[in-house]
């Protein structure tokens, strides 16, 4: 089966058809030996990725840089406002115009939802959204899917528990729309205050995606294939006592995973919702998940940057 | 005609003979396909550019980095004082000695006039001045000349309006000395408080450069080939009311450019002196001007870094 | 004589056998033409060094980056906490796990003694300690040895004056253990408050290393081969008057080096303990010492990063 990839920009996972997702996941597989530096690649020799990060990031920024460099290309840009003309009051639009004059593609992280779409409509080179505030984070979603698929075999028929802050977490919002392309069952495990927004649940029903709403962690992970943990941020709670009550209830420990084969994922950084004693279990997949960001982003960059 | 380039350091445009300028502008033309990554170049493979930026910059720093990387080389350095030994009190002289041990050329931006010249006299590798406070910014001047020449055909017989803060703008100070090498006519358009300094006007008269002093924008741009806009900075005015009075008078809008073929340039970043509606006109040349920084800096780096 | 290098991580000079030191010093010699970019090297093509710098540094960070790039490889990472997930509270352990997924080796500078050892025990790629607070700085020691050996001919029979803050300086602590592998004589020249800690002196006696304790500079440098200067930091003195008393006594001037062939070294940055008039003397070796960081670190990276 010959597949093709038709997106010029990577802005939202909702722009992807299922065939686009499958194309990237398959291409990512081919990228793994290069990502591990078992093979040297010169495909993007002479090409430059323009990295525009207006918010702090280790994982996302460095995995894009790693991806571009493993492909043989190089990187220019900035990872904070300090030290750039942004400090002189330059608007995003102008800065993006400039970077588009220098680089062959832009990766943008910005605190304003819609920023990446706006820029993609105003520059002549491909744009990748690396997180736009409360908006989208499509490359995280693709590496999450890739991790599930490569660890478990296929995405259809997966049972997935998604745990933590489901109300504000852009990562899980993007993820569920992608999962809804496949025949999966999702458990949303969160305190009432942080459950998945009703409009997203409405969308899932329209997409015929099976899900249930749960409020407790430990009695809901025995029959799932994936436990997808996320941070619960103290700042989300108006009353610190409410946070204290909730916090420990959504924390995973090694003892909770006896006789459980589910893989444990996390977009990272974690604070304390996954105990360090989980790290040594075979269930722990969050660091490999971070690695998977490299081949997945290599596949995306390879697809949108013309040779 | 065989030309040659004899400068070892790029410190001030006033060190350039006309033949040096012409050499760089011609070589920049050859660099364009590489700058656009239509061709891959390995000429500076293994070479390192040492970037020492003590002041914030997006355009200048990234276009030097782009230039070096498009040539096949790479970059080391810093783009702010934070995170360097400068924070431990190291003097510029010592830091430059160190970088000169690592790199094949230095690009220096510093807030002190004369810094680049001083360093070039004390290290064994070529030094490029990327702006020394109120002093010089010769690579900006060369890309400005390149933009005029490549868009209009030749520099002789150009009519150029230079608009905005002419008193403090180091960019326009460098530019006029370079323009004076050619047979041009300049209109200096600025409020009285921000006009070109008398000593520079004296120099221009000695160089037989034709110019006029103007205080209004709109009735002075119909007969020019180039409208070179610059920022007027609020901080320059002791009384904010004076600034408010002056500000709107030097702002260019699309409506002001009807039936006018002049190219509009700006060293960027702009604040609001060029309306966004100008961006879509064929007159707007400021983003292409930013691009031109890459082939021009490629030409300079190629000339001073030995293979 | 075929030698080999058996260390997988570079954590402390005390992990080195004499044969390991000699191996690196010899290999560094071979790296010099590449470090000077007289030769182009592609040996580490496609490899990535992960730079994790939690403390400011120019020399160390840039010389590692230079070393990796001169070897044909490239670099990812961060040089300050700002702009990384560390700001979101991520622990060192997790950040290192992530970087180990992206890169082929880690260079770590951290303010906590033992940080590099801890990380090396918890990731699957080689780790180089680039300074862990009051702990070790083994690559500085190796470049110091390399400088002495390449300038003077051999390490055995050297007479070395080590001057300045010997109590708190991690650089000199590492250095003396390495020197003790050879048949050297050391003079420790410092004010009483800042002399070498007794436990290190005990170790030196056990290692049969000859040394003397001195409190004055000028009458102790006539019969040495090396004068190794270090900074005396004002903050070390509870009473600023004590600092003022001591300061000038350990300052080296050109006039002090008449008819003296000793090489003058300094780990840099200096503040004022070496007068600028020393820079032009043939004795001054501190900038060449900084250069030597490149071939020495090339030798280390080449040895620990698998092709």
C-alpha cells in the first residue's frame, strides 16, 4: 500500500486524516536507527530548522533539534524571549517573517492559542506547532500514538486510562481526538474539578468513541493496556486544601502495578504523580516515550521540508 | 575585471574602498542560491564562527548563524551575558582571547563604541563588528546597499529618502558614508530634534554627496527610488508630549504609496512607523532586506575565513 | 607501546590510572591539527553531545562544544536553568534521563558535589563531569597536565608553584592528585586562611608527593617550572579588611618574571591576580592553556563516544 502525506504544516491533530497519522507512524519506524545514531543520515544536509520558543521547554525543543540534526540538518533560533528582538517589542508576525527568510521550516511554541495557525498562513515555509498555550500540541500526540502502537502492536482495540488534569491539559485534549480515529476505549480518571470538558466529551460521542468517567485510580487500571498519567497542578485549585485532598489519590506506585502489564506513559515533566520506584518496572514507558519524540519528529520534518 | 578583497576584519564601513564594497555585493549575488538552500555548500566544513553578543538581537545574530551554517560551517558562542563568565566579571579582552582560541572568526556585538576595533587588534583571528553601541554596524550597511542594488539595478543616480531618528541611529550613520561612495541624492526626513548630526553633514559635503534636509514625510517621497524608514524611539524625547506630536508624522501607510514605485526599506525591528497594510504592497522590501543579510554575510565570512 | 583507555565515564581524576592519563595526553597531541581547523574531521558525524549546564560557564561549555564540532559531531542542550523544564521543577534525574534518550554522551555541570557520578550510574550513555560544585573538574586537570607536558616536555621532575585560593578551589584539588602520579615537587603558596586542606596534604604524603607550604609569592617562584595562579575570591573572607591585606600579595606582574622561564598558568577567568602586562611575555600560557582544552576534550569525547 503506497501512502502519502499531504499536510504542509503541522498545526493541529484535527487536520490529520487517519492515513496521515499512519503515514507518520510508519515513517517514524524507519527513522529509529538514525535516531539512535546507529546510522548516519545526510538527507537534510544544508537545511535549517528555525526554532521559535517563547515558552520554556526541554523535551520538545531538544527533541526537535535532535531530530533535525540526526537528519543531517541544523538549527537556528531562540528558546526564550530574552536576548531577542522580542524584548524590543517586535511582534510575533514580524519575527516569524524574519525567521522565514533564514530557515527552511519553523517550529513555534507560543503562549497564545492559534499562534501557529496564524503564522502558517503568513509565511512561505512550513510551520510546526510545538504547543500554542491552551491550544494544540500535535507532535506530542503523534509520539504518544507511536509509543502505544510500537509497544502494544496496534491502536485498534486498545483500552486506555487517562489520568490527572484532564480539564486544562492540552496534551490529553489533542490525544483523545487522535485516539477517536481508532476503535479504542478510554477511561477518564480525574477529580470532578478536573474532568474532561463536556464539549470534548460531546465530540467523542459524535465520533463513536467509547469512554467512561471515573474518579478513582487504583480500581480502574487492572483491565487497561495503557495508563496515561499527567500532572495535577496546584495552581488549578482555588483552595490549597482541595489540592491536598486530591493529590495523593492520583499517584501511581510500583506496588499498584503487581500483575499488571499495562504500559505507563507520561508527557513529562512529572512532579510526583509517578513514584520513582515505578521507573525500574517494565511497565515504565515514559522515558522511551520521550525518545520516541525523535523518530516521530524526524518523520514530520522529513515530510514537510523539501529536499 | 578581477577584483579582490583586502580587509582582514570588518569593523567600519569607512574601512571599505569602493572596490571592496563592490566585491562583496557581487559575491553576495553568487551566494543567493545557497542562502535559499537550493544548493548545498561545504566550503566552510569544520570551521567555527565565534558569536559574542552582549546585547539582544534576533536578526543580526541569526543571520550570521544562518550564513555560517549555509556555508557548511558551524557556530559557538553566547547571545547574552547571562550564563557566561562575563557574569563572573571577566573582561571583554579575556573573553575574546578565549573565543579566539576556539573559533576561526569572531562576530562581536557590544554596547561600547570601539569594542570591535579594540578586539580585532588583540586577537589572531578575523573580527566582524555586528554593532558596537552608538558606533558602527557595517554588515547592515552592506546588506542595505545590496538590497538597493539588486532591486533597482545600480547604486549610481539613486534618490533616497532616509526617515526617522537620524540623530541616534547608527544604522543610518554607517549607511550615508557608504552611499556617498556613489553618485546619489539623499533626503534626510526627520523632526528637527532628530536630524542628522552636523559633523556627518559636513563630511557629506566634503565627499560631494548631494543631500537635503526635510521635516515632512508625505510630500517628499514621490520622486525617490528608496524610502528608508527607521524607528523613532520614545526614550529619545525628554518630554513625552513632544514624542506624541512627532510620532504620527513619520508613519508610512499603504495609502501613501499610490502610484509610487519606490522600494520601502527598514533595518527592523519596526514598532509602528510602517503600517501592516504596506506589507502586501510590491514596494515592501524590508523582509527581503532581512533575507539579503544572509548572502551578504556569507560573502563577508567567506572572504575573511581562510579555507 | 599500545595503550588503551578503559573509562566509560569521566567523573573524577581519581578514577584515572596513570596509563589512562597518558593515553589522553597522547591522543590530544594528535587532535591539535583538527582543533586548529588545519584538518577537517568527520569521525563523529551524526553524533550528538548533550550539554547540561546548570551553572554559568564560557570556557568549559564552549570548549566542549568546539571539541565535539571539530570532531564532526554536533551539540544539543542548555547552558542555564532558564528556558528549560528545570524551571517547572523537573529533577536532575529526570532531565538526564531525557537527554540520554536524545544524545550519545552527556556533559554535566551542576552545583551539587556527586551529581555527575549519580547521573552516570543512572543513564545508558557516557557522562563527563564538567564541574560538580565543590567536587571535581577532571577535564580541567587533564588540560592542565597537557599544557605542562607539551610546553615543558615531561611531567616527571617538574617543580610547580600553585598560588591563590587553595582551600576552596576545586580545580587545584583535582590537579594535585593528578600531579601526584608523577615525580613532581609542589609549593602551595597561599595565605593561611586559604591553604590546601589538611586531608589533601595527608593524601599527598601517603602518595609520596613532595610539597612545601609557603605564604609569600615573589621569593618562591625563581626555581619553579610552572606558576599556577588562581583567583582569590573576596567572598571567602568574613572581614573585607582581611581580603584587602591579602589580595595584592598574590598578584603577579611582568616585573616579577625577569630572568624567569617558568610558564604562567591560570584556569581563568582571572580578576586581577595576573597583571595584563604579563600577557605579552613568553611565560604567559593561560590562553594557550584554554586552547588546550579543545584537543584534550576531543581526545576524551573520541574515547568515550562509540563510533
